[in-house]
C-alpha cells in the first residue's frame, strides 16, 4: 500500500468558494479512481499549520496506482483550475 499526503497553502486570489470546490471535487474521487483505497480531506486544524489550510490523505494499492492517478482525467481537471491558486506540498510513502 502507498500513502499520498498533501496540503495546500492558498494564494490570495483563492476564494472561499474555491476552497469548498477543491474539497468537494477531491471527495468525489472516492470510488472513481482505480487503485485508490481511501481518501480523506479537510481543513487543517493544527496549531502549527504554517499556512497550509487544506490537507488530505489518500491510500493507494501500490505505486502503479498512484502513478496512474497523476494522469487520471478527474485529477487533471482538478489541477487545471487548482494549481494557480495554491502552493502545494506532497509526501508519498509505503505502508504495510
């Protein structure tokens, strides 16, 4: 299994609607991305969030599934409008 974690720092141009849309579209990946076992996303409540307001965790069956997710049309559609609005960070690691 592979864990994919991510967090977003929103740029000033991002609106509350953009933030809500991102969460909605990410949650809609559940059951629609081959090899994705779980997805959890939400607003970061950590005291030391360093400006990363939104975060998530995805579990994939393996590296091939995570790699395929990168090119999946749903993911690409999200990135098309989201990337200009965020400073993202990602962490991927294997888990047993």
